[in-house]
C-alpha cells in the first residue's frame, strides 16, 4: 500500500506539465528575500588572473638541523602572484601555471650567523659561529626569486585544494647581521659576499583554501645552498582573489 | 478498494507539501532571437588560432542551428537549467530554422521545464516561435500582427525590351519559374498556383501549431489574421494569444518569483550561445554532419562541385566516420557540379548510411544531390522538389546597338559557330538543339529521383515539372520520408550504423583564418570573374544549364 502511494506520488510529481507547474508557482507566496546573493564564479575553460594570491609564511627546519639555528618564527616568506593561467577541464578541477614574486628571509641565531669567509682568492658565504664577546642579535639571508608554480586544483563550492611544484629562479640574495655595539646601539651590517645560493631550486607545495583565505605549506628538498645545508619547509597564510 | 483509497490519500499527503515548495532550482537559459541563427554558425575569424581555439571567447555574431538544438536537448536533462527565457524581438532566422527551434523548445517544455517568451513586437515568425512557450508576455505598448506568408517577384521584360535585351529561356517543367522574371511581366498561371499552394501548405502548418499551442481553434486564428484583428498588445491579450502584459522589471520579478526569491541577483542566467559552446561533441565513432549550404557551382565559396566532392570522398575513406547526415540547405545551381556531388554521395552511400536532412531549401540541384540518400528527413517548412531544368541565353545585340550605337557581326566556319555568343540569339534550330539538351538533363534528373526514391518515371514526372513542394507535401507525394529536425537525422544515422554512443563532427571543417590565408596564397589562380570574361569561358557560361530554384518566400 505504501509502495502504491509512493509510486502514485512519484508519477504525479514527474508527470506534471511545465504549464501546470508554472500555474502552481505563480500562486505560491514568496517572502521578501533580504539575504545577499552568493557570488558564483563563472565557469570558463581558460582563465587568466592577475595578482590573484598573496601569501605570508614562516620557515621551519627539520629537527636534526636545529643546530644550525634557523629561527622558524623569524624566518619568513612573502610572495604575491603576478599572473596565473588556468585551464579548467571541469567546473571542479583546474591546472594552473603562474608567475610569483617571492621574498624569503632565513634568520639564524643566536650562535651562528651568515658571514663571508675566505675561499681561496675570494670569499664565500657560510654559517659561522658567533665570535665570543660579540653582542650578536640576528642574521638573515634575504632571497628574492621569481617563482613559477604548476599546480592541480580541486574546488568544490568555496573550498579548494591546490598542490604542485614550483620552480624558483633566485635573482638576488644577500645576507646581513645585526649586533649591539658598546653603546648598546643596534648595528646592521650588510655582507656583500656572494651567497653561493643555487640559481634554481624546486619546491613542493600544497594549500587548502576556504573562500578568500587559506593555509599553505611548502617543502624544499634541496638545501638552501651547498654551504648552508638546511632543508626548510614553510607554512603560512594565503589570501586569494579568485 | 479500501487499500486503494488509503494509498491515494497518502500520496496526496506526500505530494501536496512537496509541491508547495517546488520552486525552480538552477539557472535561466536565455535565448535572444536577434542573434542570427545560421546553418553553419560563425566562419573562421581573424582571432581563431590554428588550434581552432577562439581568443576572447565565443564569437556571438552567428550561432549554428545544430549547436542550438544540441544545447536545448542537453538543457532539458541538465539539473543546472531550470527554464528557458526567450526574447522574440528582432527575429533573425528562416522559417525552417524556426520550426526546428520550436520543436526543440517544445521538447524542453515536455521535460517539465517552463519556457517564458517576452518581447515588444510580434510578427509571423516571432509569434510562431513564441507561441510554443508556456507563457507569452508582451510589453504593454508592444504591437504587431499576423498577416500570412507572401512572395514578391519582380518582372523585367518591359525593362529589358526598353534596353533592347532579349532573353531566351529554354526549360523543361511548366512550374520551373526561375527565369520567368526575364521573359514575362507577370506570373504565369502555373507559377502563381504553385506559390499559392506552397505558401498555404507552409502557413497552414504554422497556424495549426500556433493555435494548438494556445488552445484555440485554427479557424478562429485564421479569421483574426484575415480580418487584421491583431495589433496592439491589448488585442493579443483579448484574443488569448498572449498571457500578460509586463514591463521588463515586472518580468524580472515574475521570473524571480518562480525561483522563490525577490532578489534578481539570486537567479543565475546563462546565454544559450555560451551554454552551447560547452556542449561536448560526444565520444566514440563519428557521425558526420556534412553541410551543403548555398548555391551549387563549379567554383566559388558556396558549394563548389569538385571541392565539395573531395570532402565527400574524404568522409568515405575516413574509417572513424560510421554514418553521415547530409544537411542540405541549397536552392540548387549548375548541373555538372551538382552531378559531381551526387555521384560522390552515391559512392559514400554504398559504404556508410547517409541520411539527408533538409533545412530551408533542398530544391532542384539541392534535391538532385541528395535524392539517393537512404532516408530524407524534412521540416514542414522546407522547400523542396523543383525537379526541372532551365537554361537562359541573353541576347545583348539589340541593347548595344540601341544604347551604344555598336553593331555586331559574326563570321564563322560553320553555320552555328556563333552559337552561345551573347550578342546574337539562338535561331530555331539552335533553340531546338538546346531544348533537346535540356530534355535530356531533365530525364536524367527524373531517373536519379526514380532510383533514389523507388518510384516510377511516371510518378516522378507527375510531381516534377519544376514544381516546388513544401516538406509537408513532399512527405505525401513520396519525395521525403519523415518529418524531423537535424537532431533526429543524427539519431537516425547513428541508429542505421548501429551506434549507441557517438561523436558528432561537422564537415567541411572550418579552417582557421591563418590556414585559409596560406592556402589562398599558394593557389595563385585567377578569380572566377576573370575566367568568365575570356571568350571560351563566356560561351560555356552562356550555354550552361541550371537546376536552380528561386525566389524566397518571406515571413
């Protein structure tokens, strides 16, 4: 009996003509809708975005390298996306290629600092122990790179997951250190020794976004430079305008 | 009995609450009839890369009928599409295209999804398509009328006589009216009868469909049309031909109401051109849609005989193509070119199923090239038949003498050396020769139809004589098999080939702008005009017979 009722109901609903349905809807009461509309992104097969992402993160090192003294909470990264091209084979997936500008600082201390040391006829950057008696404060390695990420995106509604690899082209790097002098004034010294960083590095990254905000992680399988054997991973916050 | 009653009661309990909250969910699919609907859609533009990908998105100038039909078919099953909104102003489509779109909208509506039509001006074509909608609204100050179909023809005999130009028309088929404009000052009785019956056939179909959609009697509607009783929006409303008068903002609110909201931003919309661009072609073996769109000639940009035949040959040799829909939209053209194509279609038909689907015209040469197809599917409004041949020789001798004071004389080795010369007409013997040629071509044409349609010579001859038939009448007299739209022809072709899954690919395939430029620069041949101005070319043109139907029935 219940089956018959359900069958009859189903047939009645689905057999309803569009005219009958319209007549019913025209009679229905609709209350004033004050809730703002959700912005739905238009689906396009190809998409181009400019300055679609800004990220800020902190560097961490693998535990066995803590002796190197990389200070996670002072080592930071800031990047923003210049241009992003995405191919969207479906409404929920994308393959993206981008170009980011990236500024990364590696901070070390308190027992080591970035300092140029003799290397034959020239000098090279190294992590050297702080001289005793030196009221050393901090030392940072500043790196500016153009980063080309290639990623696969999965997005459902306002949640998106992105993962991929990035090619880092290090265009400029230098180190500095700071200490307090006899008058307790803070002195910053920029060391002009070539940092010896590899011009190219690869990292892997992933991010999870909810709406315009998300979290990201990055991992560099290679060390920063042959002289500075630190493998870092970065975790941070990303804001996006997609 | 008791159990049935309880079951019914229970089902009502289940249905009623569900129905009350059954607002539309999804998007509005917008169709703007001012966008030109073409057979093939947009040609390659300067912005089309060799990859075939357009830069900057969809070219909105023209959209193909096939893509619209496939879009509506998909939309009927797509949960993301809730309804169709049709703007019927500034209509830009022919009768047959409208008939096919109307059919697609009817199928969409039959899937339980509403179609709303709106505009400010109604005419034959726009009301024909709008009337299929579940609700037809009009701007309160809108107007328009239905006045039936008509053809306007011009006759140039008096003008040509004044100029001193004589035209000799050699034809077979008392209804073969192409060329009459040069030799008469009015319609021949046969031509008049032909057009009256043709227009009545097409129009009566249209009126019946419009009346049926609105639930009114056909006789009543014909009476209003004949009495010019339709004009302002109120008159349409009084007759029950539309459902309401609304301003644009009121219509917006009405549509929002259907979606259970008062905020227009909460009602998603998608244009059918954009939606159509995302409809996938399918997967698996191919069903080719081969377009023969335009006039048939030896060379040129429309249906060029040899060039088109090579495309057909490619299809025959392409093993991934399992079936072909031959979409014909041609009033015909030059005999030899038409026969070259017919032969290739015949060879193709021996290896794969070929289903002919007719658009606005498949007349004369357009019918010749497709008569041998396995099945012919037409619209009611298709103009077909016109099985007849004519040739036309202008004699400009009198004109150049009268207007330019130029006298022309011809000297030749043989009595008929000057035959085909545009400055002297055909003498009696030459006319008889030409008539015999025309009769021969006519006989060949009829035999093509006999073989293709499985009819006798006498049966075909009776309905030939150059007479044009509507698709509806062609179904009765045996020139066509079924009524259907292009999508139906594709399904029929797939079925003939035993395909349950297939990919639809159109031919000839559009070249990108860069490829077309490269090919044209490599050809380096003379323009057709240069060819025809040379002596041998001129003569060949002058004596060339045609299988063409002309002119057009206006909406």
